[in-house]
């Protein structure tokens, strides 16, 4: 579907929002609050909780029991009709043990559960990882990220645990290891009745018991970082680690801050790159201190005996820590080429890098009369002269639109997910978009090419769609001789600063740029999207 057709299609399907653009060059402090209170959502306080991983597990058989990879607990007792956003990231590794005609296969089922108040766990969603009938020349080892988000609105505020299990559905001539599971949760009242929610809590529990047992939502910091461009790796002498993304986070005014870092990138591997192993490392550096490593994630694809295969894969992770320093800190990601082997100076490229940060106090608040005292004591060149304070924020859950199988380059574009966001009550909105999906490639015959373009559009107040980001997923010379099917997640994070507040919709479309008809098919599904918005004024 051409962009003109997309515009025509969305023109008939956009949300209706009774708001007209005004002159937003100057935003008065009390701008439109009466109108906001009636028609438009106002930013609110929010809960942020860091979860935990549970180690790693290697599966050697489909008879192995399921493994709980990560979990997070969030208590929404003091929220009215809570909206909950779950973020999950992990690493999955397949070691192919194929010999002769005995190909290797791994099929893993990731499942998200919710259990509240000691009730039976309820399944909320399933995501599949698949590498089916991998020939001994397909690859010897493949290690990559597997991530998703999940957003739900519930009518019953209570204390719940969300956890992810991994079940081996099929393991043949291979082993599979899952590791580095990480989870975080955000929750906010769905309707603008936070004070009433507090009254309900206080009526159920006396003040002391309430304070001890149930956390109240708080204000939060949202900061968009920057990628440092593309990094190219070749089979030459070892190179030093490359800084690929950074975000500066000033938590000086926060007490025992919780910090959530979200990172996403694209890895492109040229043909004839036979062995590739990259190490991604997250560092935190505060003030004049030394960088402190906060975590390592590895991407690997080695033992490839396919000369013409090219591919692009998403590689992402989240990191959440409690009681980070109350200081001006920079979080940055480096990538190191541990191994790059090719036969003719071909490249591996890391690009389309994004990073964002959220921070919230977990201890007692640092009150207004302490700000001047703190500002007088601390000197941080990289931060603003006055340290930023936490603010209220908007959280919106979006919707997926099903699945689509592409069989030809002539197939029309497919809208995979969308989220509506009303920033009328913000003066200078900064928006963070979270997206995840499943993409699957099925080989029918030899030497098939497929290239999918994921595109993020922003449509505000029924105007024309504006493309704000493009990501590609490629499988060039995907050959049934070496592999029958490959399924994994595709996800990204994206920060957007809007000049004019209003009613906006963010839409992710998938367009088949190249598909060898009759040789390969591509299926996209399980689109999930959420949005956070905060005033940067």
C-alpha cells in the first residue's frame, strides 16, 4: 500500500477528538485546565516496580519442565481501575547439534502469567521462539534477545505478581538456553480519581497499616537519550569498545531512586560473515566517578556455512535497578566485537540505536525546601543548573490488530498496532513509544529473499500521517536447504518530542519491500504498543 493510500485509509479510520490546534508558542500555567478536567486526560502519578530474573536454564528435551525466567510484583491496591504495563527482556541461545540429515529444531513457548491474592495463575499471553530444521551448515550457535511488552486495564486493584515461564515445546538435535530475564512494571489509575482512590484505601486500612502495606503512586522522571550513529565491525585486528548510546539522568532530587533503562538496536549481518559475537554492556557513571558495569548482553551467530545469507535482527534489553545514586549520572551502552569472521571484508553493523530512562523515588520525598540546599551542594556540568524534579505522566495502552502473512512484494501494508494519546493538557509533550511483535519466516523453496519495513507514524488531530521512524527486518537468500522456519520477536523503543499538543495516534505498519513469491513467506503478529507522555517544560 502506497503512502497516499495509507493516508486515505487512515483518514477514514482516525479517532475523533474534539480539539483544534491553537497557538502553542506560549503555554500559560493554567492553560485549559477546566477543559482538560472535563474532556482530556491529565498526567497523573504512577507506580514503577523493578522485577527480578531467576537465573538460566538449558533445555535438552521437550520433556524438561517449564522454567520461570523472571517475575515482578506490583501492588495497585491504591489505584482506581489500574492500567498496568509489563516490560520483559531476555536472552535465548540455540546450539545446533545437527549431523548429516538430522536437522536441529528448537521451539520454546514464553508465557506471561498474573497471580493475585493467592489465586490461581491466569495466562495473559503466549510468544513463540522457533528455529525449525536447521541444517548443520545453517549455524552452530545463535544467541539473541527475546523481548515483549504487555499492557492491560483491570477493574480490580490488588497486589499481583506477573511472571514469565518458558516451556520447551520441541527440542531435537539441539539445546536451548534461556537467561538474563528482566522485568519491570508501571501502573497508573485509568480514570482521573486518584484522590477518591486514596480515600477508599484509607477507609479500608488505618493510616499506619496503609503506609506500610500499600505503595502510593508517585511522580517520575522520563528522559530520552541518544544513539551515537552506526558502528561497523569487520574481520580485522581487535577494536576498542564503541559507545553506541547514552542518556543523562539527574536524580539529585530523588530519594533512593529506582531507574529503568530501555535500549533497542538493529544488527545487520552481511553475506559471508560466518562468525559474529558482539558484547553489549551497560555502564553507569555518576559525577566524576569511574564507569560501573550494570550488565552484559551477548549476541552471537557462529558456524554459518551459507555464503549468501544476509539478515537484520532486532537486539534490545531493559535494565531496572533500585536505590541508584541520587546524583547526576550517565548511563551508556558499549558494544565490543568479540569475534568477526568473514571471507571477503564483509560487515556487521549496529545501528538504529535508541535509549530511554525512567526514574522514581522509592524512599521518602525530598521536599521543596530542600531543593535549594541540594542545588547549592552539588555541581554537575552535564545537567541543568537546577536539578529536574519528578513530574506526573500519561500512560496509555494500545491495541494490536491481529496478524498478516505476506506472500508477495505486491501485498499491501498492514497496520500491526496503534495507540491513542491525548496530550492536550501538556505544553511541550515528550512521548516514549514502546512496541513489540512476533515475526516468522517460512521457507518454501530454495534461495528466497524477504525484507519487511516497520514504520511508525504519528497522526495528530486528524491531520496527515507523519513518518517518525523506520526499522527493517531482512532475510536474504533464506534457503529451505539450511532452515525451514525462524520465529522471534521484533521490538523497539522510540522517543518523540511534539511541538504542538493535541490528540495523536501512533501507528506501526509493516510493508513487504521484497518477497520472493512462491519461495518464502513472512508473518507478523502479536503487535503490542504503549505510550508514555510527560511535559518537558
